[in-house]
C-alpha cells in the first residue's frame, strides 16, 4: 500500500546552534560519514576542503573554528534546507557568490514553507502544540523548555557574537522568516481550535435544548409518562 511521507524539521537560533556545533567538534565529533551527495555525487576535495589535517578537530578554539572559510557550520540550516542543485552543488565557481546566496536562501524559505510541520527549539510548548494539531497525535508528556545548554554556557564577547552572525547571515535571515511563519501557523491553529470549541459548545447547548423539549411531563404514579394536556403547547413551542 502507498504511504504518505511528510518532511518536518526543527530550527534553532543560529548563534546558539553555531556555538553548540563548535563545542561538539571541540569534543572530537566529525562528519566524515556524511557523503554530502548532490546531483548523484559527493563533492571533490577541491570543492569541499577539510578544515583540519588530522582525524578530527579536537580542542579547536572558537577563533580557529570561525577562521576556516570551508567550515560547513556556516549557514548550515539554509544549506540543509535548500536545493543545492540549483547552485551547482558544492562547486563555488558555478555562479557568483551573491547570486548563489540569494538562490539558496529563497530555496530554503520555500522548502520550509512547504513542510507539513517545523518547530523552533526556543518555543518548545508551541512546537508541541503545532505538532499534535498537525498530525492529530498526543505526546505522553509535555515538551520541556531547556534554557541552559552547552551553547548558553559559552561566554563570548559582543565582537565574537557579531562575527558569528556575519558568518551565518543567511541562517539569520532564514530564522527571522521562520519565527514569523511559525507564529502565524501557531495563531492560525489556535484560532481554528477556538472556533471548533465554540461550535462544539453551541451544538451541545442545542442538543440539550432539544432533549428538554422532547421530555414529556409524567403524571403522578404513571411510570410510562402519559401524554398530558400540556403536550400541544410544548409542540407549539418546539
């Protein structure tokens, strides 16, 4: 039997996400198993050079992490959401940088907009609400909002923060778009739910009135509730 598949994703504040990836890499994480497939092939070493010579990038400082121009941490969310084949995949000579960035950002926005669901990590409860209403599912326990993360514990100065925002300028624009779209979806879904609740209450009251209108008064001692002289007036009111 055929199945329906839905694309969903979670987005995160770009600065927090970038710092989180840096801490992850600093502890020895790599993406060596990632094939980065695009148009049926992986990028060549010239198209996607590595940022470090050894097995991993353990102990990398934030400055070193930011200084690598080939670092895939930069604008990762846009790149993961966009259709890379539109810009020649990882071949940076395919078109000029400005045109490439414009196409990537627009593609990421379009794909996000067409997803059945996406959430934002900074709005866990709203994310849960939208997921449950979108797929008609109910989580056993509520989502928890963790404000203390490895990224939040990183103490960076304003200059470093600004540099991260510049390196992730496409992700910053995507995230602003995503926050606006997320709030629109949330408020729209809330509104629909309120309308359905009001409709249910109205139907409930209507059923109650109808039920009362059909209850015939019973004579004392008559278990079957015989028709009384009031019946005609009840029918007229009904």
